[in-house]
C-alpha cells in the first residue's frame, strides 16, 4: 500500500467527497463496515497479539506487546492503547454481542487503563493483565455461540 488513499479510502481521514469531517466513531465505523464476522475476529486476534504478546523476553516464557511499551509514556501511551483496545469492543458491538459481554470487555479496557496509568505498578500490571487477549477470546466465544445457535435452529426447523 503506497499511499494513504489505499489505507483510509479515496478521501483519506477527515474528509469526504463533500468535504465534511468525520468524527472518530464515524471513521472507525466506515473503516470496518462490510467486514464479515470472521474478518472481525481475525482483526481482533491480530490486535490482541500485537498489543499484548508481540515480543518475548529472551530466555523466558514472558511475552509483552505494544500495550506495555506505549504504557511507559504516562497518560498519552495508556490513552492511545485504550483507544486501540476499543476497536476490539467495536467489533463485538458490530456482531451484536450481548450487553453483558460488551460490559465485560469495557471493564477489561477500563481496568487496563486505570491501573496502567500508575507509574511502574501499571507497567508491571500490563505484563500480566492481557485485556486485548481476554476481549478477543470473549468475541470468539460470542461468535461461536452465535454459530451454534444458528446450527441448532436449522436442525430444529429444517427448510424443506
């Protein structure tokens, strides 16, 4: 992808054909519109791996991601990583995840943010609390249940 038009669409971020500005939620909604549930789950898993376990401490099983690295920058880093984490929640919302699943996901992001802003303690906390991985697993569980319900409904009421 050689230019921003290929990444963000023909008009780039912040402009439309009519010149109106996007809000951040509208930008995310448009960027992810038309994605299948499988694509949403794949992106959620990719983000979780990138943010929570992209790197390994040599000689140990300890893994960390950009959430830990960016969390070293007080306030700004934690706000940025929380915004990225909310994309996984957005994918769950778009797949019609139940309110209790969304609340749990938002709780994971909030815990990661609130404890992450505490200097040093927050950085250590980021090494063990993997909010994005937890949320990707919640999304996967929700989508698996959706598929199982569809199969069950088809088995009970076959179309003849």
